[in-house]
C-alpha cells in the first residue's frame, strides 16, 4: 500500500465544499472530448469578455490550480501551506506572448517577486521560463550556432541581460532561482546561458538552478559534462529533475522534420532515466543539489530511500521535492509532515492571462494516464472519511 494515502493530511486545508468542487472538476477533466471542447469555449469566452466567463473560471479551474490574481491575494495560500511546512514558488505564467515589451514586463514582474519574497522562507525559490524572456526562434538560432544578424545579436543580448538581472538580484538577496526547461530545439541555448549564470553566481552555493528533462535521450551525458565544467571552473550546480512536458509536440516535430526522436522510446525508459537522474544527484552531492519536480509516487519514494541509505537528514538542504499547486497534495503534505523540503509551484495572475495555463493543466490531466484517476480516488476517499466521522 502506498505511503502517500493519508488523505486527512493531504486535504486538511480544504473544506468539504472545496473538495466536492475539486471532485466534479477532475471528473469533467477526465473526459478528453469534453476537456477539448470546454477549453476552446473557455479560451474564447474569457478573451472576448463574455459576461460571467471570468467568474466561472475563477470559481473552478482557477481556484483549484492558482493562488490568486495578484501576489498579495496569493499570500493567503502561501501562508496556509507554509504553516504546514510547504513552500510556494510563485509562477507568473503568461504564456505565448512574443513581444519585447512583454518580455520586459515579465522580467520586471519576476524581479518584483524576488524583492517581494526576500527574507520570507515560505517562498524558497524564484522561477521563470526562458521563453518568457525571449522568442523561441532566437533561442533556436543561437543554439544552432549559425551566424546571427546584427538585430538578432541585439535581441539575444537583451535575453542575456534579462537572465542576468534576475539571477544577479537573486544572488544579492540570497534567493534561489530555477529556470524551467522547454522544447529541445530551444534548450541548448538556454542551457548554455544558465551554465554561464551558474558560473557567475554559484561560486559559494547553488543560487541558479537549471532544469533537466529525463524523458530526453542524452541528458545524463549532459549532466556529466556540466559537472566536469563546474569542477573546472569552481561552481556549484542546482538541478530541477523532471520527466518533461512536451512529449507529443517533440515526437510530432521530429517525425515531420525527419530527425531522430529526442524522447525516450517508452514510459519505462523515461522512468529508468529519471532514476538515473536521482542517482546522479545522490552521487555528486558535494557539487550538485537536486529539486525533484514530480507527481510520481515511486520516484518520490526512491529519492527518500536513497537519502536514507546515504544517511542524510530528511531536511538536508541539498534535496527538495516539488509538485504543482492543486495536484498530488497526498505527496506534498506527507513529505512536509516528515520534514522534507517541499514546495509547490503556485501560478498567479489575472484570470484572463492564466487561462492558457489552466487549459493546459486540464489537457495534461486528461493525457497523463492515471493522474486524474488518482486525484479523484483520493478526494473520494477523503469525502467518505469525513462523512463517516
Ligand atoms: C514542480 C514541477 C516543475 C516542473 N517543471 C517542468 C519544466 O521546467 N519543464 C518541463 O518540461 N516539465 C516540467 N514539469 C512537468 C513534468 O516534466 C512532467 O510532465 C509531469 O510532472 C508529469 O511527470 P511525473 O514525473 O509527475 O509523473 P508520471 O505521471 O509518472 O510521468 C508522466 C511523464 O512520463 C513521460 N512519459 C509518458 N509517456 C511516455 C512515453 N510513452 N514515452 C516516454 N516518456 C513518457 C512524460 O514526460 C510524461 O509527462 C514540472 C513538474 C513539476 C511537478
């Protein structure tokens, strides 16, 4: 039986009515056709200011998966979780806008998050996506090492500048910052940039963390190379280890453009590679810290077992666990109860702007086999437990 089945612990922050609402929402999300239809209608309705659409989203998906419309509004959730030992990672998730003014605005917002969270250990990490600071095409061009035009060079310099401003501010204020990983064709440029940031700001401790997607082939080799570089140049590494979120897109592009699929051939292969990622961190703790971003119970338990075997304390500051707000509370609150370092990504922003994130959450829950069923049975179990109280 799973160690993560204590639903009383998992849902202690949720009222009966919140739980019932979450149950019906996951029930709807479970239906792929309905989710597809519903998300298109939602996107259209919210963007065209159809009356009540915003309110409907706010009372349903938004409440389940987001902290609030502003940082201040989200502090209620932050404090509630922190009381029970769970950190929050503010995720400012405006997706799909590719304009310089937007990149500057997001960069400013991320820096505001840093200033807002200085000295508050309820917010242990800052996070941003590379494509929130620059167009995916510029990353791709830089990654291919082709000759850039003058305007491309200037554009890339602005991306570097945004990365540097955020990482420097985090360094000055002793806040850890992790950079999300995205599509393979932009990731080489992002990796190099993050390595430069690590070299600059991780001399004493890991302030800047990169993300490694273990569903990709060749990532262990990448980590070994980077470790070599870190040893030579004298800096620490922080890695968020995830499986990866863009599988379908990656496979489709590889097939359409006729290059080898960059993703592991099977789920099992991704799982084995994830385990190897855990081993890599555990074997190099003198240089490497790990943040295991996963909803997978087996992976989580494996990290816990390896920590124990190495004689590490549960709260060892080189190991973190992370889940997304609104998902896998059974894992999060179990870990917090046992004093492991654990934090949740907490998206926030105006309802209209986070709709793409929310619809992606709904779609991913439909496509990730088992996740929705697992959430549903946990909520059902807790509702039954409360009824019998
Ligand atoms: C805190 C946090 C931060 C995250 N940050 C990022 C990020 O920066 N970048 C990013 O890409 N993702 C990120 N993710 C998402 C993550 O990559 C996974 O998509 C998601 O967590 C589901 O994987 P899992 O480990 O939780 O569990 P599981 O449900 O066990 O695994 C599902 C995953 O396995 C892989 N998989 C499934 N089927 C196959 C198959 N047939 N062949 C090969 N592989 C397969 C896919 O990666 C799929 O997402 C993050 C997740 C969390 C919780």
